[in-house]
C-alpha cells in the first residue's frame, strides 16, 4: 500500500466502471456534500460511501486517508467549538459562564449542539475529500482523459483535469516526506497535543509550498521538452463503454442522492 494514496491497480467492480460514471459520481457527491448540513443525512451518506469502498476493495486506503486528514478534521471541529462558545444555543448545556471584558459583559457557553455542529462540518469535509479519492484510487490518468474526451471536452482541458487528479497524490507524498524530514530533526508532528500539532503543521507548510512549486516547474519543463502539442489529433487503443454495472452504480448514486436530500429536509437543524 502506498503511503500517499494514488491509483491502485486491482480487479474490482469500482475499477471496471466507466471513468465517466465515476467522474459523474464525484461531481454529484461534491455538490451534495456542499449543501447537506444534517447529521442524519451525512451519516447515511457515509454508510453509502463505506459500502462502495468495501465493494471496491479500497476500504483500507480510505482508513489511511482518514489518518492523514485527522488533524484537519480535528482543527475544523475545534474551530466550530470556539465559534460556538460565544453563541448561546438551545438544548443541553455542557458549560456556561458569564464574564466581563473591557466593561462589556459576555457569556461563554458550550452546549451539546456545538459538538453536533463541529462533527457535522468535519464529516462534510471528509466526505468531500473521500469523493475525490474514490475516483483517484480507482481511475488512472489515461482513463480520466479518455472519459472526458468522449464527451468532446478539448484535449487541453481534459489533460489539465486529469493532471489535477494526479498532482494531489504527489502533493500528499511531498507532505509526507517533509513530515518525516522534520521528525528526524526533532520536530514531533504527531506525538503532541492538538494545539501543538496544528502549529507544527503550519511550520511545515512553507517548505511544502516550495516543493509543490518545484514539482509544477518540473512538469512544465517535461511538457516543453517532449513538445506536448494539444492540437495533434490523438487516438486510443482502449475504448470505454458503459455496462450494466455502470447503470447499477448510477442508480445507487441517484437513490443515495434522493434519500440524502429527503433526510436533509426532514431532520434539518439550522446551524
């Protein structure tokens, strides 16, 4: 298993699906998770994702993904706790205290609703990232381009979109390399408290930026040296064709979208 999550060659129903089907799944789920703000709906959607990962044999890779983004999710959770602490909500109270600051009275209030809100936003971010990685882990670079070209997307645009799907794992790899280098110099990135961990991640963000810029420059030079010409007409030995499995997957996606939307409307709580 790669330590930075990239395309995994295997024989599963998810890998055999038409790349256009998986690309549509990514678009639909990205839109869906951008407006769903109900815990019940997000929990149902997470169960659907888990079933897809299990059937596609990529569940263990999604666990790796969760471990890699746990600090980000924790930061989002704590951020909403801090923001909610200065707002009084209805429901059971965990802690509430009044204090005066510069002659003004304020109330510090932490309710169970704040925990719910933080968990909802953390779950939304994880599902957004997961939809992206579901495509990355099961679709290689050429399949993405081939699928987009079948929709008459210009080759330059299709190449750019496919490159984005490949660059993200490269960035994660660079991030992992920098973390290991900093750990060897004595900077404990993981074995520390949540606040110190977030501070350490900020410290390593600067070298990550320069490494990413360097990778981008290398890709640009490679495209220049190999004289990549987007105007040249290209053919493909492998053809893609939707099958019965694609119809089933699209049906599951539509059903999951409908149920999630219904749960969003039924159990919506203003955040």
